[in-house]
C-alpha cells in the first residue's frame, strides 16, 4: 500500500495493483496533461493535471465501493484509468480528432498499462467497467472529483460539493447508482455546481480564444492521430515551436507570450452549421490563420441518469428538483459562438463578418469593452 | 478604530462611532441571541450569535460602500443594527409575537443605543436607512454574511458564496443595487445557496420540533411582549425553568435533555388554515401540551429585486437566469407542515390525526423510519 | 448508529452505546458549557461548546483505535466523557474549586450517565480508562480536537494541526502512544500550535480580566461546590443576575455589557506568592471588588510523554526536536500576572500598587496604550 | 486596472504598469517554471508556477505598502519581478550554474521587460529596489506568499501563515521592516512554518533524488548558461529527450516514467567537502551516471533581520522568542547528504560506498525500509 498526499482528499491510499497501474509510462504521462488545458490563461493557478484527478477519482470510487459490496473492485481501477486517452491540453483538441475515450481504449489495448490490466481482467471485461455508472454517470466519481478539484485550483467557489454526503448516500442497486434521501440536496448541488463552473471557468472566453489558436496551429501542422495520442504537452509544444510552418510558430509564440486574438464577435444567436461553414471558408481565404471561427456544440446540463430515493420511491432527480429540471434551459442561455482575430486585422475582420451576416439578414452586434 | 478578529472576514474594522454603538447594552445583548435558534440540536456546532453576524453585515456594507460613494455612511450603521430586535432563539418565537423588525425600531426609539444614534441621525432618518437595498434586499449585506457564516458554523457547504466578487460588482445607482455582468453568477449562486440552506439547515425537522416545543412553553408561560423583547436567552431559559406551570417546566427540561417530541405527521399536502385550526383545537382538548401542530407559512425563494447589468442593460436576475426563475417553484416543493407528540402518546395522537384527516377525505401517510 | 454533522471532522459516527451516553442530562448539559469560557469577549465567534468538542474527541479516539487493535473500545467512551465535569465557562472558575477532573469522576459515580456506563464497565475500570494516553497525554485525542476546533472558531490559524497524519501514524505499544517517523513533524507542530494558541487565544488579556471579574462574583456569591458542579451557564448567570449582593449584580451587569475592568499592571516579574497574598488583602481592604489580582500558575509547555520512533528507535519528541526542547522556556516568556480595576478607580489603584511594590523595591512599569 | 483570480488572495489587482510588465515574454515564461521544481513527484498536486507566486508577492507588497507611505511604489514592481531569473524547475539546477538572482539582473538588463522598467526607473535604481527588506528579508512578501501557496498546493498544513495580521502589523521605519507587538506571534509562526515546510516538502527525499538525476542529465548535456537561463521547462525537457547522449535520454525517460534511483545512503554525518569530492570522483569512474552523490549546503533557518517592537522597544525576533532562537539548531538536525543509484546497481554501489567510508573510519548505516 502507498499513501499519496492530496489537498482535496487528505491522503489517497493505493493498493499494490493500483501502484502497478500508476507506475506505467501511460499513466505517468498524465502528469504532463493539464486538467483544464488553456484555462490557466484566464485562471493562472489552474495548473493541476489529469494525474491528480485520476488518483482522486480512484479514491472516491473506492470510498463509494467500501459500503457497496455489489460494486466489484475493478470499477475503482476503471475510475483510475478513465482519462488515460486525453490529448495534450485535455479537451481542447477534440474538435480535430476522435474523442479521448477512444484513445483510452486504444492505450489499454496497445500500451504497457494494458499488460498490467490483463493480469487480472480480460480486455473486454475492463472496457465494460469503464461504463459503470460510478465511472460515467451523472453523479459519478469523475465529476465529484473534478468539480471540487477545479474549484480548489481556480479559487472559484461554485464547484464546491458535499463529497462526504454524496459518498455516504450513494447506493448501488446492481444496475444504477441511487442517491438516498439525505443525499438529494448534495446531488442537486453537484449538477448546479457543474453548470456554474461551465460558464465561469470551463468556457471562459480567454480559454476559448487560446483554444482556437492552438487548434489552428495543430491543424496547420497536420499531426496525425497516431502521433498526437501519445504526446504529452512537452512534446506538442516543442513540436509546434520548431515547426517548419511560420504560421504555426507565430501562433505558438503568441500563446506562449499570451498575446491572444481579440473577439470580433461573441454571440448566442446560432446561424446554423451551414452558414458557419461558409463563413469559415470565406474567412480563411481572406485572412488565413489570422481569423478563427469558434463554433462549439451546445452544452448539455440536463440530468440524464441521476436516480434518487424519495420517500422510499425510486425517482429521477429532475422529478423531485425544480432547479435540476430547469438546467435543460441553460443549453441556450450559456451557449456562444465566436470569431477571433489577430489584433492588427481585427477591424477588417469585423467589417467582413458584419457584411457576411448582413447578406443573410442576420443580426451583428458590435462587442463593447 | 478597533479591530475584531472574525473567521469569516479575517479582521473587521470598527470606526469610533461603530464602537460606541457596539458598546451599548442593547447591542451586547446580541451576544446571547443565537443566530440559528434551536438548529444546534440538529447541527451541534451552530452556536454563533447575532452579535458576530451583525458585525459581519456591517463589514460587508462598508466594503460595498467603499467603492460606491453614493451610499451614505449611515447605511453601514443601519446594517450593524438591523437585527437588534430579535427575540431569544431568533426567529423561533415570531409565531407568537410581532416580527423582530418592529422591536428593532422600538429599541432604537427607547434604548440607550438610540441616544448614540441620535448624535448623528434623526430617528426617522435612521429608520429609513434600515430599508436601504444594501440592508434589506435580495442581494444585501445581511444575506451575504449569514449564508456564509451559517455554512461555516454548520459545516454545510451549500451556503458558500463568492463574497469577494459580489462585493466588487455591486453598484448603487442611487436607488437600486445593481450587479455587474461579472457578478451575475455570484448573485445567482447566492439565491440558490439560500434555498439549499433553507431546506438542509434552517427548516431541519429537529429544529422545527424543538421550536414547536419552545413556542408552546412560552405560550403557556404567557410572557408579554414588553418583557420578552428585552430578554436574552439566559433570561428566557431561567424564567421557563423556574415556571410555576409544571407543563412549562416539563417542556424546558425535555429541550435541555434533548428528549424531543416525535413526528406523527410531516406532509406537503396543505389542508388549509381552517382545518388546521380545527385540528389544533381538537388536539389541544385531547392532549394538551403533549401534541403540537406546526403549520409554517410557505417559504418565498423567488427573486424580487435583484437587478443585474447584462450586456449593458438593466434586467431582473430572473430574466437572465433560468435557475433563479425556477426558485419560485420551491415554495411548494419544500413546504411541510407537521404534528409532533411526546413519545408515550405518539401512537394515540397518530390515530387521532388519521381519523381527523379521514373524516374530510384527506390523505394520511404513515411516517416510516 | 447515528451521524452528526461537524465542520471539523465532516460526519461523526456514534454507535448505539455512544448515543445512549450522549442522551443523558449530564452529557446534554455540555451544550451549555462554552469551550473557551469568556474568550468570546476577545474573539466574538468563539461560541463553541464542550459538547461538540467531546464528540470530536470521541471521533479521533475511534479513528486512532481503528488501526490499533490493542486499544480497547472503552477508551473512546472515556474520550467522549472526559470533560463531563467542567464548570460553567470551563476553566475560568477552577481557581475557586477543585479541578474539573474530580467532578467528572463524581458525575460518573452519581449521575444518570454512570448507570449507562455501568452496563458495560465497572466504575473503577472506567475511571482507569480516563488516564489512557489517548485520553490524557501530550499527543492525545483531546488536544488534537481542541486545537483545531479552537482555531476554526476563533479564526486564529496557529491551531491548525495535521490530524490526518497524526491519526495515521499514532501507534499504541500496549503502554504508550508512539508517533511513527512520518508523523514526527505533525506531532511537533501540535505542541508548537498549543503554545501559540495559549498566548494568542487562551490567555488573551481580555479573557483574563473578564475571568477575574466572574471569579470574584462567584466568590462573593458563595456558591458551594455541590451546587456549581451541576450548573450550566444559564443557571450560573441567572443566579448571579438575581443575587442579593449588589456587588455581584454589578459585576455581572458589567460582564453582560462588556464594560470590563482596566489593566493597572500586567507584568512578567513574579513577586512571589507571599507578596501577592499581601497585595490581595490590602487591595481588598481598600477597594473591595473594584480591584482584582490575577495571579495564574505558570503554564507548562514542555513535552512530558510524547514518544516517537526515529530511525527505528523509541525516543522522546524533545530528543529529536530542538523546537520542542525549547518549549520549556516559554513558561517564563509567556507568564504574566495582573491587577485590574474598575475604570473610575484605576488611577487610585495604580498609585496604590505602585507604592506597594516600591516598598519592597520591586519594579513597577506603567502600562502604556 | 486588471483583476486576476487567485485561490490564495481572492482577487489580485494589477495597475497598468504592472500589466505592462506582466505582458512581456520574460514574465510570461514564468508560467512554465514550476514553483517547486520536481517536488510534484512526491506531492503530485504541487504544479503551481513562479507566475502565480510572483503575482501574489506583488499583491502582498502592495498591501503592506498601502499603509506604509514610506515604501515607494517601485518596491512592489521589484516584488513582482524578483523571480524572473529562475531556471527551469526553479532551484534544482542552481548547483550547476550561478544563483538565479544573477539572471534576474541579466534579464532586466537585456530583456524586453527591461525596456518597460526603464520607462520609470533607471536600471541601477530598480536593481536597488530588489534588495528592499519587503522583497528580500526574513519577513518579506516573497516568503509570505510562497509558504501559504506551497501549503495550499501540497496540502501540507504547516505552511499556513496569518497573512492578514502580518500585513497589518508590518511597519517600515525608513530602513527596516518592523513587526508590531500584535504581529509578533504571526512573525514567529512564519519562521517556524518555513522550517517545517523545508523538511516536509522542499527537501523531500523523492525530490532530492529526482533533482540529482536532472542535474546529472543537464551536466552531461553541457548546456551553457547563456542558453539555459532563457529556457522554460518545455525547452529543457524537449532538449534532453532528444539529446545525442544516450545517458541523458535514459535519465530523462526515467524521470518521465518516475523510475527513480534508490537511496543507498541518507545520512546526517558530514564527511567533509574533500572526502565527498573523492567519493564523487571514484563513484563516477566506477558507475558513471548510475550513481549520484547529493551533498547540499546546510540550510539556514535562523532569524537574521526580523525586527519587532516589544513593549515599545526595537528588538530582534530571536530576542523575544525562544522558539525562533532555537531555529539555529535545525541546520544540523535537518541536514542530510545522500548517495542514489539506479535500482540494478544499488547493491554494488552500497558495497562500494561502505568500503569507501570504512577506509577512513567513517560510519555507514544501512538504510532500512
């Protein structure tokens, strides 16, 4: 057994098998994948990594399992390894490549860590454990850890969750995780916290702009999936800094020096995928890498599978909580798309976008301040 | 100037006039009025008093005023004195007497503290300041302090608010307090926090039961308003312990020893004020002080006067936040009425209430566990 | 099993026997005995009670026992009940009466709580458990809880201890509690924390002055031990407020209104017990209750029985830590005696004390500011 | 003015000149220099950087200056830039190169940031400000920030300081910073905290071993000062990973995968610089990069220039505090030198070192566990 000091959970206990999983190159790589990608350009102290988060997720899974004998041991190991496939800067590059979950499966199939896993589990069995509600559900160990951890490292209070109560009142009925009566408020709070962290931290416009710049650099560099999925942040940054393409080098130097593109547009009115595609093409022809369109998919905050026991009956959390029910509306309230441009061409890009939108009768509101 | 150490705000600075207000018997009495009344029977560590809370409210009002020159100095002193009129155990006894705000006005008119106030303000002027939006509004110094303080002392995380952001982004436009764009999430969070603390802490059933017992004891003792509004908790408890009425002594001894009445009924279905009145009368005839009906008014969580600046426009917080909008529904979700009885007569009271409700076709669900 | 929410330890689990001990009048009385007596006049937020502290001590004892099978169950119950005998306002009145430990034994012998204890333990056996090193030693559950709790409620950071590490590395060898290598720094920190809290909080001069006033009031009232040891703070305050002796009523009114005596002298130079006795007599003849001498015994900070394992060898903590070794010197650095007087006679008392000390050639330094 | 969110200080306000300093490549580079170097291999969550720490130091310097008009504005900017010259992984590589303070001066002389500085200050003037007691003294803004920040990010409680009190009671007398009476305990606590963090965190043996490995890799790679002093951690790691020297690549791969050398010896008995020199040479001849000697200089904990006002007199902190006085002894208590070896040669290295020490009659104690 090994003890790891952690500011969120105090001490995390790793059993021998967990230590062996942690002591692989694939897992150690997570020390060099920041949890929140480029959010540190908005919240400088957000430098924590997928490594600590993975340990914390394991810890919480263990705590829930300890009073739920129906949850098999392997679930905690799946919790430990659930983020193995993240790209450098976490979610930032998922617009260019497949989702990180695919890479997690790939790493388990092909990496040194897969050999350790296979000492105890068949690969199929273990991939199944990654879908356990304690690893990927509305109220799971992953979310419990990341909200509290991100709140701690950014100093943004909204992520604070009552982990003690959640852990204590999560019951596994063989199929679902069900929150007991005394944990309902804590479960509601977890979902609300997520929506507030989304808006305040995860989708902070500074991080969106920087993300668009990094994504453009990687696209221009043309790094194949086979390479990037094993890179860490040192590899990626070094590769881009020494690129043969001067546009790539310029973008990375600007990120390093935090000379970010400016917002030309930041709007909640959706012109639709097709029009956005046109705008992208036209902007690229006119401005190349100097103007970028950021068109994220709409966030989903609604409860999908959070079950609670209320007065002895199994219900959905959204059935008993008006607040959770109203989360579905945030999809539109919080969603924004943007156009960003290098400072010196900002005015020209603005004019260009304004005309583009006018041509189809869409509104364009100038950004003030 | 005087410095007071406080775990919530670090140090609180009191200027000379504030020190003179604090150094009066009326203000010092607040040291012996617990902030959360009988909640300590559910959360033993909730022993903080109106004294610390009043200092904290003053501190926050000062912080907001410091960058809002339009808010006059007197508002902070009004914040300091806003809770002067609380009864022993705070809100618990307001069912029997007038609201505590009346007593605050009375104390300012008749107490030693009024003499200090009048050195600077006419009484009418000062009573007006008590209605300033920074002292009594949806996003006011009072609420900011009590939520964070109650969360700290109970250890229930939901009350945590981002005071730093709120203080920084509250602007006074000469009439209203308006929350700037960057403070909107913090303001939303404050209202959500309040609704969660209400349910988890303020209306905890243990505190409701104890409150019903104390209220009955005070009612039986027949203490006139003129006496109780200057009593502190020592006075009240000593008076009830030495009552000539054995029922009063029994109720107080039970509270002291935490031998609380049991819940016979705890329901969200409202039979209406009239039926409740009948039930009360019948129960009293049959069981006297051994069975108590607790019929609180419905809580109001909706935003009433929280203004925000969103994209340069003055709006209501509920216009920009679906979560705040849905708070209005909690009135019904969280409201409960109850019947409590001494353990030895519980079964008989249950039968009695069941029959009473049946007679008018109302449902009666047995409490389990 | 019962769960109690606590801001220090999260949730405290009470087993059925612990619940039965807690549900006695003697234990519930601790809800009305403040942990830090009159310290709240210096740190207004320090309103926590012996009740929470006793639960916390039980909790920590349980945690240490859980990985030390050599510690029998009864030790945790002894930890729970170790403070049963405190007087109102805790240590304040111990100058007038026997130490509170005597009362704890008395309550176990004569109280309702003793009946519960005797269901499992003989009285002698249980009294023996109160001396277990986990209940009364240099590194014990009592001290671990009170330092952290007092730091939390006063907001004074020095009391913060690394409870997690201490609990984890405390080993019981059948006779002694021994701190493992990885816990040495945490153990050293605990002793340092105590010395810093002593000076900053426990012996704050405001609390010493108020304590001297309360002690004088109780002395004048002449309450016998048989009465006071079962009183709570409501009983004592009510008794003193309604005293037949106007001096007592005056002292208590002054405490209630926080109109405290002023310091005439506050000195680290010890004139010796005999001279102090003379001074007391002469001051009393001249000024009665208006001038009070406060002559506390010297505090002891040195390590007495903190054992550690260092490089595999059993040692004293002071053998491996120069900082702990130097704690012995604080006895003189931190000790002060004082003379306090009602404001209107302060100048006259000062002159009197100055002459008294001069007559024996002792120095008298005027207090400035 | 710009606001930066920080979990330690809430919000940090940067004035326009500070923003211009921060917006230079030299300052932005600090985002890629971790505060605690390789300590994250022992405390995974310690991923904070010199960037946040520099902002925090600026903030505290501003707070102290705000009530000390004698401290000129430039001191805060010096506090902001004091760490500009750190190498990748902070102090780790200072054994191979000049102290980082030299590089700070070099960067100010030659970097883009120097141009900004010179708009307001002559270079000589600004270099002088770097020696102000608020920037480099026993109780300075640097130390206040790093202790609290390192405690926060590692989760090790010992670094907690009472910043609020320190800031409030630091007075500048035109030459010295003097701690007022009410801040003495906070100042003592700061020095004690430093000694405890040193032992528990800064000199953790895991970080010492990793540091020795990195130092060896850089030495073998032979990077000149002119290059390394402008590198960030991405540059250095990328350079070492792609080294032409296979020993360098092996060392870095081992660090990346956390396959650290094992301790062969870890001792507080000092054989003297000369013998250590011999041992190094002999080990290198025999084992090359597979065995490393770590011989740090003795740490200095004693107070050197912490002045306090005690009873109106200017004194040294060590004159009034026995605990601070005893810090001088920790130099020997906490110092250790070590020999580390790759696991497969560990036994052979142990035998070699044992014989080497025996030959001069020096003791060699085998490491257990």
